[in-house]
C-alpha cells in the first residue's frame, strides 16, 4: 500500500480485538484498538483516523451511540459496523447513521481487508473530487461540500458524510435521472437490497432539508432512480 492508513478498531471482545489488530497490522495498516465506546471516542477526539471500525454490541456506549457522536466531533470520519445482529432494522439503522459498510460476525479477515481497501480507495477518490468543487448553488440553498453544510438564508444544516456525498452526486446531475444502480455503485460500492433501502432513507432526509424552496424537489422514478429537479426562477 502506498499510504499507511490509520484505522481505529472499537471492539470490546478481547479475542476478536486482538485477532483483528494483529491481522490488520500484518496487512500494513496502522491500527489503534479501543476496547470500549468511550475509549474509542477519546481516540477520535485526539487523533486523525482514515477509517473507524465499530462493534455494535458494547456496554455503556454501543456502536450506534458512538456513531452519532462521531457525526458531531469528526463528521469527516468514515466508519463501518461489525455486528452479530443481522436484523434488517439494525442494518438500516447503521446505514442511516452514515455507515459506509456493515459486516456481520463471524468476520472473515480476508474479506474485511478487501472491503477496507476498496472503501479507502473509493473514499480517497471522492475526497479529491469534493475539493475540486466545494461550493454549489441549489435554488435558494448553498452547499459547502467541504464543511458538509447546507445553508438557507440564516439557517445552516450540518450534513452527515453520506448525505453530503449523495447531495453532491445529485447536484452534479441536476434535472437528470440518476439510477439506483449508478448511485449505489458510486457511493456505496455495492448495489444490493440493504443499500437500496438505505439510499431511500438518505433521499428522505435530503427532501426534508430542501423543503423550504418550492422550486426544488427530488422525484422518485419508479424502479429506476431519482431526479433532482431545480426550476429556474
């Protein structure tokens, strides 16, 4: 790997935590292992990481709670969940919180490494694009994609990383059909059932944020995709 990526692993299981730490280090990653959600949060507040891997089921502060706090202290930090919970509602909740991936235990270490490398490669490319175009006008709204802020008059809405990415994608294709497949492959890296459900959640969020300008709407084209429509005044 050309770059040494800094990864934070938040896992309270000592056996799995040790195994993943040693394996990921062996694969060339710089890894910090936090054994609780509170310890993980302290690390995030004091150091830069390229990616965080969060266990969902932890005492005191679970992975979902930690993910919510990450959006406040380090909104640019991408994270994925590891969990033994496989209920659809839990998977959708994870994506709604902004997760870039969701892996179920027991973990296949080789698959985890492949997922991490793909995610970091994809996220790195998107960061370059974001810095090239950081300010967008969407009707009466202004979007600063670097700060992940959507502004309307004196109101500023802080977007999650996924909301920001999706809105930038739609804006770059204003008044054009964006297929489910293209959006999912571009942002999630995979076109599957759970990611499609997650996409619907994020589109719903964006519709709410943009609702103050009647000249903006995100249309759903049945079984095909979405169109961000902006009517010129």
